[in-house]
């Protein structure tokens, strides 16, 4: 996949692109970047025009990186829709995404159903729907993920030091060496003193705090077929919310992949690619 910079009304977006055919966009997780998923997506370029973009505050995208200016994940959804319109404003897109990218893709589909032909949602994070209703009513709830991200180390003397700090630890413990290297390739910026995370800890923390309380409402507005794949261990999708997704009239499949974690796109890329193909077929059906 080739990296390119795409000018949008909000500013420059860095993206990986390859292939031809129906339009497919892949959106990454909080704190991650498009490069992490290049190995997953490259085989799909034989039958799709694939775009994987870095969200604002992540990777090499030049959109606003001020954490104070990030109001909610609706901002990411608006950025995504603007990007789709610039690349190809005529054809409907299949939107796939992991974690935050899955939820953002869902929000985008609800905002502009005319632009989205189908969804592949990979362990989308969401507030429990009963908690989200309380938040929409003004309640404030703890956010330990945001607190943890704010304490994350943001700079290292070298790429090798960053790699050593992550290898086999925390969320990286199930990752292959190739996945870790892809993450570092797309997520480190060289500085005079070494390297720093392209997604600064302050922005990652703000992203977790901006999690949308509107997933249940957005799901009700979805008009396209979708597949939800969730992790078996440590999933961000509770059984209660999984049942709501499964009961949606446009749900093709909602299931947990045995033996996977929240990082199921890295652990079961075959299942993810099969889901994309299935949604492509479902979206083309009369």
C-alpha cells in the first residue's frame, strides 16, 4: 500500500491506498495508526479500492492536534465523511474499522446513510447503553482508560528504545513482531532528541474522554448491512449490547471470535477479510 496525503476542507489527511474496485475505508483504533493494519488490508486490494487513513491527532495526519479542540467522536466521523467525499463523492463506501474506528464508522453511517453501503465493526468500544443514557442526561462517569493514557510515556531516545518498551507488554503482548514494527513505522515521529509518539498521550487521553454516548441512537439509524466481530477475551462489547446489535434488522452477523482479544484484526485477519467480502456481497444484493 502506498502512503499519500489527501487535502480535505479540515486539512491534510495521511492515508494508505491500494487496489481498485468497490470503495473500502478502514479506520484504526485509539492511539494506533493506519500502518498497523497494512498487512490485514493488502490482500483486499485485489478486489477493493482500499483506503486506510490516520485520524486527527494520530499518525501523520495534519489535522488539528489540540486535545482541547476534540469535543467527541462525532468529530472523527465528520473528518471521515469529508475524506470520503474528497476521494470519491459519488460511490457508496464499505466502512470497516477496529475499536474507535469501528464506532466512528458506525456514527458516520448514521450521519450519512447515502455514503455507506455496508459496515464491518471490529470490537467497537461503547459505553454500556444504560450508562450512555445517563451520560446523555448529564451524568459524569469515571474514565480509567483516559486516566491511564494521560500517564503514558510519549518520547524515547530511539526507535529501538520504544520497541523494547513495548515488546511483549501490555496491549502489545499478543502482537507479532511484524505488527509491532508496523505500529512503530506509522506511529513514531523523529525529533532532535530521538522519537515521540505521533499520537501524544494528552491527545490519546482526550480521545478516550470523547467516547460517544450516542452509539445506541446511531445504531437505530443505520440503514446498511453490517457485521460485528467481537473479541472473546477483554472485549469492549458486552453481551447485552451484542444482543442489541444482533437484533438489528440489517445485522448480517454479530459474533465473538473464539480465542481472540480486543486486537482481533491482528489475530484473525482471515476472519476480517471474509467479513468484508460478505458485506460487499450483502450490499450488492437487490
